């Protein structure tokens, strides 16, 4: 009898609504419209914190493009923290000259706002890798509905790998093949 009440009309409707809500949230966070590997990467106009303009296509070596969210007050900080934990290995690849590293933050795109964010202990690891750009335009071009997201773009400006959270082993194997 209790099981029958459990699946009665109103309860069943609540279960369906909750399930649908979680499904929509999953689809939103999964970035199902992100550009898949094998397609050309859109070019982005970027700027260094000291005001020098450049484009993503200016790199002739592979580039790791990271869209990193820092506004996690009402959302989970699990994904950004996982990317921050991988950042030393990503920076090592950049220092070895194997690839470039470009990080875009979801803050105001002014040098002052970004420098203020980089002064926080949590984001110190991002120094010398964060650039400014039109993040709304970049988000649309790359088909992102939520941040963070990672793209590995090869020297021919083709997306070689994309993921919500990058796998260092996968990145290493792709870069070693090239």
C-alpha cells in the first residue's frame, strides 16, 4: 500500500519534474554544442595584460585553450578546481615549448580585474597564462553553454581534443604524435 502511495499522481509528477531538471542541468553543463575534435578552431582576437594584441592563429605550435570560470558562488567549484590542479602540468608543456597555453577567465575583461583575480592565492598558478578577449564572442564561436572547458588546437588550427576536464595523458599522447 505504501508503494502505491509513493507512485501516486502528484508524487509521480514531482519525480518526473525533478528528473527532467537534472537532465537539463546535465545537458547544459556538458557543453553538447562544443566544437568537436577534427573541426577547424575559430580564430580569436586576444590581448595580453600589458595591452599587446594578437590572434589565436598567430601560434604555429599547438595551443591549449582553457575557458575557466571563477564565479562559483552559486555553482560548483569542482570543475574549475580540477583544471587548476592540472595547471602545473599544462604550464610545464608550455615551458618545454611543446604547446602554447591560453587561459580566458569569466571576469571583466580589463587588466585590472584580471590582475585582481590573479592576486588571490587560488589563481596564482595562472600568472602569465591569462589573456583578455571578447569572452561572449569566444563562448559563441566555440559553442559553450557553461565553463570550464578545454580545447587542444594543433598547429594547423584544427581542434585535436576537447573536454570539460582535460586528461593530461591524452594531451601528452596527442602532442607526442605531432
